[in-house]
C-alpha cells in the first residue's frame, strides 16, 4: 500500500483512469461486435450506422490515449473492409 500522501493520491487517480479506460474500451468493443452482427445478419443500414459509431469511439479512445492510434486505425480499417464486403454481397 502507498505510504506517502502523493502516492495515495496517485493510487486514487490511477483507479479513476482505469475505470474510465475500461468503460471506453468496453463500449468500443460492444459497438464493433454489434456492427459485425448486423453485417452477418445482412442488415446493411444498421451495420453502417453502428460502424460509424464504432469508428467515432475508436477515434476518441485513440485521442485520449486509451488505445494506441495505430491499433485504432487497424481496427477501423478491418471494420470498414468488412462493411464494404457486406455491402457488395448485399447488392
């Protein structure tokens, strides 16, 4: 356990940041999962909307440093590739 006053404060602030990071990461994963489920179900309009939301969440997470910017770029690229593939199959 932390002994100094500053170390105790650091523990508290780290816990706050960890909780925020977990929420953002979880929300991002959920949105990506929903987008992929819509793609598999053939619901292209809903897939496009959820993909757009997922991309925004990924951008925001990368901007805040929750995930690395290249990690966000890779996930966005894979998601958009899957969306375009689903759209091509639907038409």
